[in-house]
C-alpha cells in the first residue's frame, strides 16, 4: 500500500535503520577491513534497492498496480545475504579479539609467575646477604675485641720493659 500512513511508517523505520548503520559504521571500521568492506557492500546494495523502490513504488502514479519486480527481490535477497556476511564478519572479529585477549592473559599469567619467582629469589638473596653481613659484623667485633686485648697486653708489656730499663 502506498498510502500516507504506510509511507510514513516505512520512512520512520528506514530512518531508524539508517541511524543504526551510522552508529554501527565506526564500530565495524574498528574491527578491521573485512567487516568494513562487507558493511560497505550491504550499504551499496541497500542504496540500489531504495532507488528502485523510490522509482518503481513510491513515485508510481496513484491507482497503478505495482507489478512484482525480480530485480527488487534479487536486491533484497542480496541485502539479506550481505547482512549475514556482516554478521559473520563481526562474529569472526569478536572471536579473533577473544583469542588475542586470551593470549595476552596467558602471557600476563606467565609474567606474574615469573615476577613472583624473581621476588622470592630477591627476598632469599636479601636474607642471605643480611645474614652474611651480620656474621661479618660479629666476626669484626670479635677481632676488634681481640685486637684491643692485644694492644692492652702490648701496652702493659711496654710499660713493664720501660720501667725495668729505667729502674733496674
């Protein structure tokens, strides 16, 4: 039917569809060249179909019976096929992205485990070094005490020798 109400509903639905295409286009472009090419094919088929509908249906004289058009039907079928191809391309791009994310997550898990092992090794090395520093400090203190004792003995010996030399 080509009455004003049908035409208005058709135009409103078509405007909604065009708005959806405008929102979808940048998202599909971000998925890569294959989905974008398939959307471009769909839009080109739709433009041809709209041209035929405008010429053959909406611009036909009132009262004229609109005959069945094989070309319009073929374009409609092509649009449905192209929409299915767009859907397949989006699905495949989604699968590819999921695979990439899984790969990155596996790398991140490996890196986390490696960093954890390195942190444990660093903690063990720090403990070992602090233990060795403590042992060296204890040993140095023991040597200092021994040296102080030797120096005191030497001083006593020198005082004794000096006293004996002065007062035989």
